[in-house]
C-alpha cells in the first residue's frame, strides 16, 4: 500500500478544490426545501461548480451519471438525483467532490428537509459530532485506527449502527487513494499518520444495525433494515499540530 505525502504547495492546491466543494454544498443547501426534486439539486451543483471554474469529480467516475450524490432517508451513499420529490421530514445526504488542476477534494453533509423527528435530528447531530471526533484524532504520529476508534466508540455509545462495508480514504491526485480509513477499528492500529497525508474522513451511521445492501439501480447503498442513515465527510491534511480541514467554507 503506497501512501502519498503531499507538499505544502500541493495541499494548497487541494485546499482550492476544497473551497469549491464547500461553496457547492452551501449553494445546494440554500435551495433545499420540501417539494424540490433531487434532480434540481444536481443542476444547482453542476452550475455552481462550473461557475467556480472547477470540475465535478463524480460525474462519469466509474460511470456515475450525476455531479452530486443525493441520498435520502435510508439511503446511505451514492444516491442518484432523479424526479423524486423531497418531503417535509426527510433527511438528505449531499456528497460532492471537485477537481482543480489535477487535485481533488471531497465532502458530505446530511441535512433535514424542514422539521424532522427527534430521532432523525439525533442521528444528524451524532453524525456531525462523530466526524469531529474522528478529525480530532487525525494527528501526526498516530495511526489510522485512532480515527476509526474515535468514530466507532462515539457512535456505539449512542446506540447507532456503523456502516462497515464503505470507508473513508486517502485523496489527492486521485479521488480514492491509500490508505483506507474505516469508521471502526482499534486505536493504535493501521498506517502511521504522517504530516502531508491527506484523508477523506467520512462516518456513515444509521439508527439501525448499519448493515447495507445495494439498490437495484446498481449505485444507491441503503440500510438493510430500512433505518435512517447519515453521512458526514471532510477532506483533511495531517499536520504537525491540529489537522487542517481543506473543505471548510472560506471565512
């Protein structure tokens, strides 16, 4: 397994892609409302990334047909935008990647559509917090397993299922690089975290077991028990101190 370490200039290039990712997700979130078809969210993402001078990383990747993944309710990841209309009380995961000058960045967020149930909101709050916990353990000198353990222990303590079939990953001049970054595992295990490594950390949690299956469309991953799922993600760079989040909106 070859893990790529980036220079400061290369990380700065990834940060430019990361800012585009953040801006696209913000643009889509602003339009999110009941009655909107998920295909409209894809159109917003496509128009925004083009205006910002970047390329939608997912469009055509492995044959994926859209610019953004839109996954609703029991859909975990890789949802294909369609004529499906959002209803009050749905939750929607938005996953977007951008490519600028051969460098990638990738992020995801799960959002409520109008007012949602208490349990749905708890899932969203815990998913976001699990991501924060994982990022907080992405420290030089540690191990990938430190990130995995932080996410899993937080989720399990809150009776949430952790998706195990899909994991985070390294990222750089390819969208998916080594090392894999599972959302489960033991601290102190796995590849060494070194300054200049760049990772997409992405907890995927469910109100149920966390076991999944692939929808008949061949893309959309759903929970096997039909429970609600949430997906949160940031691209981060390992540094000598705190990790640097590359997909944060510009301040």
